[in-house]
């Protein structure tokens, strides 16, 4: 990130007049910021921090706007990777706008925009406030800084945070696996309980069906014996019917024969009577008028009458035989129907007995499928638990042994430390700290030496500690510049307190050199006497009509 212009108004003690710091034409310059206490010198880094990150350490946003005018406003112009960006923020009322190459950024939400800004800048808030913008109130000694604070800052500075991000992602994956394992463990218990219950139900049902089989088998055999007996009785009925039917046939045949005979006699008598009634023989023309012929005709009439009586009697008998035939037909239909039903029942019972065991086994199929399904569920859950355990062990190994502090990160730091320690050694010489040396190990723990002998850091006096911390800061800046090449800002607010005049001169001289070397615009605020000749510009802060104003003069 290269800061090009900073503008603000109604910010803290500053009034409605727009204040402007234009760095667009400055490759590297050293600024001295002077002014009385309370004039507003320390507000400048607050403006930059708030403009970029929308927050400030230890300060509430409601205290930012000017108490008289309100309407605090900050505009930051910066460039990165060939693109120009503008951030505009305001409070009372709230304003937040972001422009990319002159066009408003299509935002989905303030949080998304802020994340995007910090992604472009590439410098996390806590790195910025502990390295690029330091004041006496928030300046932390790199020698005495807590391991966690050093770890956060140095990891970001030296590009090791991606290892932390990878490890955090793996830890998230491990936590997800542990949650899934916990769920699977619950599933295994549940499936185990379900399997036990289903196996119990299956055994109970099998035992019940075994008893039921005995009862059903006994019942089937009894039914079969009963219907075999019924069949025997029915066979007797069929035989009795056969006798009756045979008798009926004989009677029918006899009646038909007698009836036929009488009807033939009746026909013959009728034909002869008709012949005699004609009076003469149709062949020889002999007359039938003799007493003989008359007697013959009378006898024939008498025979016909007797034959007609017998034929009538036989016809009546034949009708009775026909009625008997109808009854026999009904009885035969009933015998056939009942016989078929008995035979079907016997065949059904025999089939049930033949297929008795498979039929009962089939009735258990549903329960057995449920038991097998429960076993499959349990086996699947246990297999998944085993797979999750393997995944967790593997990820834990990668997290601890590969991405942990003693893994590839340690090796990366080992490759970084020589250059950092070399820069520190050079800066120690530049600040006339020839008798001291500082070395950081792969855990960024600092070791302090005096005349080659290691000493305890707390034994340093305050002024010496400040010098050593400035040395470390400048060495870190050199390392940061290789990572954030476009970075062009450093703000140091009264961090030289407790440093003697000679020490201040050495520090400022070193700042001058590193500003030119790294292309930094460095702002130095200090109440003590400063060697102004070393600076390029002097920024004078004063209050006019109770509002702070800024004037920039070239030295």
C-alpha cells in the first residue's frame, strides 16, 4: 500500500477546515511534527488508522467527532498493484464509501467492503499499529512483548500467517470431524440399541412362531383327517346315488318300452278301424258289411279303448319318472359340488402341510430384513467412525508435526532469522550500540548480549531499551519492505522519551538513512530537542480559535 493523500476535518480537535497531507510526489521524506501539548499532533496517526481500518486502539468512535461541529470526515487515497483507491469515512453522521479507480465499489455490506480493503492493503490492523504507527502510549517493546503478540506480528510480517491459516483450517476440520465423530458415536449407540431390540423381537417372534407352528400343524392334520372322513361319507352317498340312478334308468327304460308298445298297439287298432270304416277292401274291393266284419270292427274298437287306457296310465307313470329324473339331477349336482369342495379342501390342506415350514419362515422375512438393516447401519457407522478417526489422526499429525511451531514454520523462520539478525546488528552499529547485540531465535525469543555475554533484558535502563527497540523496529521495517513493497509510511509519536539527546540524534540519523533506503515517508513527533537539519519537512500544529490546524514547511 502506498499512501498518496490524507485529508480530514472535524476530527478530534480539528475544525471544519480541510487538512491535507499530500505524499503523492514524495518518494521518501522525513517529517518533524511539532506543536504544544494538546495541539493535535497525535491526531494525525489516529486519522490514518481510522481512515484505513475504521477503528482506533483504546478510543471510542463517539469521541472522534469534533465536540463543537461533529461531522468528522477522513479521506484516504492510496495505490496498490497499479490501481488507485479512495476511502471516505465519517461519523456523526456515519459515512463509509470506497472507490476503485474512481468508481464506487459495488458493496454487499460494510463488513464485506472493510474486509476487501484490508485484503488489498495486506497489512493487518495489529501489525500496522505495532509497526507502522507507534505512539508512546501503545509502543510495545519488542524485547518485552508477550510471545503471542510477537507471534501475531512477526507471522504477518514474514508471510508465515498462511501456515497459521492452514493450521487453523485444519483445526476447524478436526473440530468438524470431532463433531461428526461425536454424532457417529451417538449413532453407533442408537443403532446398537435398535439392533439389540430388533434381535430380541426376532427371537421372541421365532419362539412364538415355533409354538404356533406346532398348534397350526396339529390343526391342519386334524382338519385333513376330518375332511378325509367327510370324503369317505361322501363316497358312500355317491354309491347310494348310483344305485338309485341305476334303478331309475331301469324303470325309465321299462316305462319307455311299455309306453312304446301300447302306443304301437293303439296305432295298429286305429289303422284297422279306419280300414273297416271305409266299407270295402282297398285292394280287392271286397265289402266289409258282413256280420264278421262288423264283429271284427267292434273288437278292434274295444281293443283300442283298452290300449288307450293303458297308454294313458303308462304316460302318467312316465311323467313321475321324469320328475324323479329332475330330483336325481339336482341331487347329482349337489353331490358333484360338495365332492369338488371336499376335494379342493383336502388338496389345500395337503398343500399347506407340504409347504408348512417355508410359509412360516417367510412370515419372519420382514423382521429379519429389519435386523440385517440394523446390523448394516451399525457396521456402516462404526466404519465411518474408524475412517473419521484415521482422518483426525492424519490431520492432527499434519497440524502438529508439519504446520506446528516445530514444523515447516520453524524451518522457514530459521531461514529468515539470519537476515533479520544481520539487519539488527547493522542498526546496532548505526546507533552506536557497539557493546550490545541482539539475536532472535526461531521462536522470535530475543537474547541480549553485552560484550559477548548474555544478559537479562530487564537489566537495560529505559533509554537503552528504547534504542534497542528502535533498532529492532527498523530491522523489521527492512524485512516488511520486502513483503509490502509499496508501503511508504512510518509514524513515530514521542517514542523517544527517556532517550538522551545523543541517542535521539543517532536514531533520527538512522531513520533518515532507512527512509531513503526503503522509500518511507516518516513522521516523527517528539517534545525534546530534535536535530531539525536532518528532516525534509516540518509540520507545525497549532490551535486557532480553539481548532487545530496544520502548516507544512520545507526545512
